[in-house]
């Protein structure tokens, strides 16, 4: 830290076995970017708790066309419940 943000997960089963995994840089960190598909999946997983599929699709479409958006209010209005 701050160059690396290591993450470690340790699981202990009910029979006492221990499983551990550590990464020096978690997925999504600038040094280990998400692919476009992974980013889309992560967005839909998290935002899907708040918005329905139709709204998610509208937000994704708006973001994908961001360079042609004349007013950010359009995107902001989609991001409000």
C-alpha cells in the first residue's frame, strides 16, 4: 500500500479445514483492469438491486453513447430512482 491493495480471503470449514487465497492486486484495480464484459456484469449485479432490467439497459446505452450526449442531466435522471 499504496502501490498495491492486497486482498486475502480465509475460509474455515466446519470440519476444520482452512482455505486461503491472496491476491496482490484485486480485479478491477488499475493494474488489473476489468474487461468490458466484466464491468457490464459488475454494474448490472450491483445496480440491479435498485433498478429493473429496462432501466439498466437505458443507463448502459446512455453511458456507451456518452460522447454524443449533449446534457449530462439525461444520464443523471436515469440514475435516480
